[in-house]
C-alpha cells in the first residue's frame, strides 16, 4: 500500500492463519483453553477480582477488669484494682497492665548518699563536684563525700530520700494474678467508600452474652483473658510478667459486602512485638516509674513505684469489597492474553518435531513465506560493433547508451560446424 495513497486508510488488514485438521491438536487446544479459563475463574473468585476495595478506618477503646492482692516486705498486704495496676492505660489503641513492682516508701526531699555504682565511689570531697549530675544520677551533688555503708562512700546528693536501691524485679512476679484479668475490646470500623459501619460487638451480643462468653467456645467473643492472649502469642505469662514486654493484638476485617455473600466479621490474632532474646542483657522488658504523694505533718512525702508490666498494642487492619462492573471488565481484559499460551505451546510442539516431523515441515512451509529483499535488475547490453558485453543497472531516467557499465565481459561465440 503506497504511503501517499489516502484510500489506504480505509482498508483493513488481518493476519494469515493456517488451519490444521487434527483431532489431537484440536483436543489439546481446547483442553489448554479450558484449563486457562478454569484458572482465571478460580483466581477471580478466590481474590474477588470482580470487586472494588476500600481500606478500613478504625477506633479502639478498652476496659480492663480484675483485682489482685500482694504482700510487700516492709509494706504489708496491698490490694490492687484497675486504678492501681492500669493507671497509664489511656494510650491510643493500647493499654498497660502492671505485673511486677519495686516500691520505695516514705521518700522526702533532702540530702542523702548516692547509690553506689561503677565510677560513683569517692574518697574525699574533692571527688565530688557541687551542682554536677548526669543521666544516671538520682539528684544533684552537694560537693560532699559521705558514707553510704560500712565499706563504701559516695557523693552526697539533693534528692528524694531514701533513694531507690533495688534494681532487679522480684521473682516470681508480685502481680502474677494478672494472668486472670480480662479486657473488653470495643472496635468500631468504617469503610468510607461504601458508607459501611460496624463494630466487633455484634447486634446479637447482649449483656447476658458478654457476661458468659469465652474465646475457647466463641472466637467472636470481645472479652479476652490476659493469660490466653500471652499464651496464643507463644509466651509464658509467668516468665513475661517478671520484666514485662509488649504483646500485639491484631484485629483483621476482611469484608464481602455483596448482598448474596455478605460477611463482615473480625478475626483476632496475637504475637509478641519486643525482642526478648537480643535485648536480654540490655534494658529487657518494659518498665516505668510513677509516684503517689501525700503530706505528713506538713511535709510532702511520696511512695515511688517502679512498675514492670505488659503493654498490649491493638492493631486493626482490613478491607471491604463490593461488586464493580468496571473492575470485572478490567480483570477480563487483563487475562485475555493468557490464551496466547495455547498458541505458543502448540507452535512449539509443531516446530520442534515433537508432534510429527512431516506435519511440522508442512506447517512451517504454509505458515512462513520467505520473500527475498528487492534488488535492482542487472542487464546485459551488447552492441553489434563491439566484441564485448556490458553489464549495466536498469534506469528509468537514462537510455542504455548513456549508462556507464558496471563491468565488461567478453562475448562467447558459439561455432557451428
């Protein structure tokens, strides 16, 4: 088709096809196409490729319940309720439960000897700098070196005295009874694209149900026993309670919002988030300090608590899908190319003689047509007054007499006897 021909734009060209009359090849073709179609349908239904998806938007609130009693040396029996062991539980999407504690009672602001440690011992006042402090200090140095006990002398500091001296948490954990505490998790979710709202406390769950449900019998129960969550995370509560740690509560929503297959229920899983092995010798577990203050005879006092415990981080993720004709058309269009695998495989069988050498050769001859590249015609020109032949290229612009020959050959004369 000439490039300058405008009528060529109104033409349609198609590929040349070769049809082979063969029951075996036809059966193979439809078998492969059927297998590809089955694979496409399975993937479409399994991954819901015919749906439009939206990610979850979530909010979480928790309510911990449980009471424990402990006996501390020098303190006596202490009763612990939610206000005591979960006082710092208002973090976003997490709550903390104290499982172990070091208590230092009757602290007052005054002057006392610093707790001895590496590099903190002194021999005279010259070893102590007035007003000095560092990250490990419990107070500000006064410049005096005083006796801490019979064997050691340390710098005097202005601090809350007596200073906390115990560093290792008690074993076993003082609040080991926290294993039987429970927590109610309320999770509200929304899928903005579909204006769909739901929460993990389902409509059929009434007050009587929540008082008696247990995850061992009902996986949808929103009330969890702390010991069960730690156990499902692969840990032992009594060991983890000594120094504390972090447990992740994963709530997954995988919702199908189509009317005939509507399903939107949460699934819960648990895992430990902190590294207990690699950090075993360097700041293991989880702990923090807080104090309770009171006034005795006009003097402010406090009780210092070094709390060890487990923080539970709640992570909500998921998606919802709903039928979309556009997504279905996109998926079908993207999978049509899979049918080319049938042609590739059958062509390979024929061209490699795995099917039949004769059929493969006949197929190749009919399917592939070899066309040599176009070349200019070479003419032999002879003049009656010359004994030689001239080889010239044909030209439409010049006459043969004016064309310069490419080469000259001697004329062969055949003698007739």
